C-alpha cells in the first residue's frame, strides 16, 4: 500500500476536518485516534472513499508514513499532548517532524520543542483558528518552530489554509512557541470582540427595546460597513434563528452563563506578567466569570431592582452611535492585542512581523474582519508603530467615533446596563491620551506607607519624604 504524506492524530472536531481538508488538497493521510471506535466511525462515514488510511496503533501509524515522517497531533491541549508525544517518540527517528496543532500554552510548546529536538527530531507548534468550518475549508494557521520543519510543511500548509485575495493565511512566525503565543493573543482579542458585540446587543435589546429580529437586521446592516467581520456576520444569523418549540428567538432561551476553555485567561495572565495593559481583553474574561455567578446574580437582582429614575434616560440614542462606539472599542481591543505582541518580541526575543500577523488573521479565523486589512497596512507602513491608534487611519477613526463612543458608554451607565469591555476600551483610550494621570498620587501614597520613593517631574533623582512630619 502507498505510504501516507502525513498523519493526523486525534479525530475529534478539529482532527477530522483537518484530515479531510489535507486529503482534499491531494495528500494521502494516515489517521489515528486513542478511542478506536471514533476512528472507525470516521473512516466508515466522512472519510469513506478518500485517501485516508486508519491505523490502530501508534507503531502502525508511524510505519504507514513516508520519510521524513510528518505527524500532526490534534488532541486536547495539556497533558494529552505530552502523553501522545511520549507514545510516538520510541517509534520515530531523527529528522521526523512532530507538529502540535492544538491550543497549547506557548511555554509548553517551548518545553516540548526542546525535548523533542534534543532527540534529533524537528518540532512545529501551529496555532489553528477557524473552528470546525475553518479546519475543513481553510483555517488561519500560525506556525512556529524549527525552520526546516516549516519548509517541509510549507506547501501543504499553504494549500489547506484560508485564502484572501489569493494569499494563503499562513506564514512562518519564528522559532519556539511564537505561533502558539500569537494564537493565544488571537483568542484574547476574540474574547474582547465577542464581549463588545454582546454588550452592544444588550444596549439594543434592554436599552432600546429592539426585538431579536430588529437587532439581527441591525447587525446584518453593520456587516456591510467598516464593522464587517465574521463575528458580526454570525451574530446577525444567530439572532434570526427561532426556537422550534416556542417559536421565539433561540438566543433568548440560552442560559446566560459564558463558558471558557482557558485561552482568554492565559492571555490575561500573560499580559499581567508582561505588564502590558489589555483592559478590554481582561474585562471580557472577567465578564464571562461574572456571568458564571448566575445564582448569586439571581439573589442580588431583586435587592437592587428599580434603581433607575423614571423617566429612564435611555430614550434617545441613535443606533448609529452604538455602531460607532462598537467600532472604536474594537479598534482599541485590537490595539491592545497588537501591543501585547509587540512587548512579547522584546521579552521573549520573538521576531513577530505584526503586518504579517494581521495578514494571516484576515481569513479563516474567528476574528477575521475588514479592520485587519487596515492593521496590516499600518504595520507595513511603520513596523515600529508604538501603538495602533497612532496610525493616521486609526487616529482619524477614533477621533470621528469618539463623541458617539462616549455617548454609548453614558447610555449604558444611565440605563444600568453593564459595559465592562466597552468602557474599559474608552478608559484605555483616555488613559493613553492623558499627558498627566493621577499616578503621582499613587507614588506619594506608596512612599508614605512603604518608603518606596518617587521621582520628580522637575528634577532628576529618587526622593523620599517623611509625609507625617
Ligand atoms: P478536543 O480538544 O475535544 O480533544 C479531543 C481529542 O483528544 C480526541 O481525539 C481524544 O481522543 C483526544 N485525547 C484526549 Br481528550 N486525551 C488523550 C490522550 N491522553 N491521548 C491521546 N488522545 C487523547 O478536540 P478538538 O475540539 O478537535 O480540538 C483539538 C485541539 O484543537 C485542542 O487543542 C483544541 O483546543 C484546539 N482547537 C479547537 C478548536 C475547536 O473549534 N474545537 C478550534 C481551534 C483549536 P478520544 O477520542 O480517545 O477521547
């Protein structure tokens, strides 16, 4: 039997769809899944008649591959990846290439890379975005690791990736765990973007009293504007779907508790480590955590109901203002993610080309958006842009949206509708454009209780004051 070009290990949602995508692009694929029944079902159904070979053990899988062997691991992130690597290693030989396409934490990728490469094998970590549909039709791929491993995979990755204007949404992102780092930040931006859209939905629903159908139309119209993006598009579709039992909008029947698998939290933790402010991304993670405290919310809600004075101050805001507010906040969310990547280049010696990062996010992935074309151009024109909002296009966009953005946040505050991400974005903007912040007082307080010293605006040096004297 002919040997396969590549193995896919782990046949849950992502592994199955990637295997089909790779096969469709002319490659012969060997597959393996720990639970054999899942693999047999895949072979009997979706993979039937295709150049996809099932293997029942890791040694069989390795034996079915051309040399150097290329194995794509698509199992649950965390210890399953280590377990799978350990099962495979005894059967592999120097020059073979192990690829982890899951949502692995970048520091795990760095560690695995060293362990695997110490044995003469090559390692590639690939952040993959696009979910089920992206995996099948064309995801955004964020690979990093051994350059030779990338070269050996480049044409395959280009073939299976999403295409925008004929360009594949993949590029080599450098050594180590750079690709998984970028995927982590991608997910942080994804959390922020989803939260901003959810807050705007709340303003339209609770603030303006629009029906789900009207909000669906609003988002559909916004998708034809500068807000054009995958997340806005699917939001419009979601709001139009009816519950078959009640005939009411399905979205209204869904429990309002947002779950998380941890990649957003990693972004938050990592930003805290780096000391990079990403308040909109942080707010999105915390908003999910607060939503999860549902029983507490149900207990508190009646104790604080009826707080808003009639007549409610919510009556008059233009829907167009909400749109502008959402756009401005979204720009700030992306600016924060890019600033985090910029800092990571210094801390970890990653060599991110932010223009290329924006380019490969334009298609296939969950945060694909028209905005990314402008971000790509901004970093191409100035790779050392200190912050995205200094790019003339984004500066102008924020200046134009700014009054409506403030009005949007005021509207939420007046109506008692929480806007954690939207208002955090505005505070980020206002913080960055403040020549003088009240941090002078914080420094004085620190010096008062801890003799932490302070510096002065008018003189060089480090100072301490006996404040109580
Ligand atoms: P899951 O993350 O749900 O993982 C299920 C797969 O892992 C199954 O094939 C399972 O085998 C295998 N597995 C587990 Br669990 N423990 C194992 C072990 N100890 N040894 C070997 N295999 C083990 O699958 P997924 O949703 O397809 O995602 C795969 C990766 O891609 C994850 O890292 C995920 O975070 C990432 N990702 C997912 C999406 C998405 O939309 N789902 C998008 C982007 C990235 P079994 O059948 O024997 O239980």
